[in-house]
C-alpha cells in the first residue's frame, strides 16, 4: 500500500472485493458507438493537443486561472447536466460512459461497496480513456469535499498513468497504472489537489465513488 496524499491498494489483495472487481472488469468495454478515427480527430484539435501536452509538467498559470474561473462560474450558476450525455468531452479526451449504462449492474456494484464500508457509497464517475485519452489538470474544487475512490482497469497492452501534485511538497508525482489499482484521495476546500490522467497507448477504465470518511478503518490504512 502506498500512503497519502494518494492511498493505493491492489484490489486482488482484498478478498472481500472479489465480486466487485469482477463486475468492474465486466463493465470495462468499448462502447459500440465508439469510433477510433473520429476520436483521434477529436483529440487532435489544437486546443486539446495543448491541454494534453500541459500534463507533462506542473499546472501552468493559465491552468490555475481557468480552474478558478470555472469554480467562480459554477458557484454563480451551477452547471446543468445535458441529456443525453455526449460521448466525447469538449475540453479533454475522456469518453464518458454515462449513468445509463448497465444500471442494474452499477447499482449492485455501489451496494457492494456500501456493504464493504458499512456506510453509504455514491457513484461519482464512469470513464474510458482510449489510447491518447486524457483528463486535464483539475482540482474538483466545485465538487463536494470528501474522499474519492477510483478503481482502475486497463488493457493488457499499453501504458497509462495518474499524475498529481503533492499539495504539501508541490512535487510532481506519477503513478503508472496497473489493472486492479485502487486510488483514494481527499478533496478539501482548504487545500487544492491538482491531478490529471493520461493514456499513452492503452484503453483505461476508471470507476469513481464517494466513500465515507472512516474508510481507513475498513482498509487498515
């Protein structure tokens, strides 16, 4: 286990989550409507190429200003979720699989985690990063504070990573993905946590959850 600010666990070391992990793998597929050529065209837009390149170094002053502006806009006028969800995200290379996908399986998955932690768990994300995919530097400042858990699955071939800035030391840290890795980190209003995701040449799936504050008692962290 790797400790804070990002706590990491190998799910295969947690027998109680075996059924949960099998469900994650079942839901790790490429949508039928996904077309790699159109996706490459999408992420090849100059603005997206620039955003992807920025992940190779610390967040720029422009990144920080944009994040602050986004937070201010969200406070003044909360963003409405558009239905149906677009497969591609305008400002990044995330394929958002959407809340309507395999609803019964996803509800069961969330219930399994709630039973594991003995408290209510909420789903917070369901994403695919194809080769070249990325999520830009961000802090989730507009999100509800608390602990987030992401379970990562990836294709056997290829590389992808989770990158963050240690909020205490400001050191840039990179965690290369291994299928079955659990990443847990805290979102706080008093301390920005800059993080990003990039797939070099793999298919990477991540499923996020809001977990209870006492999760460390369950996992022994």
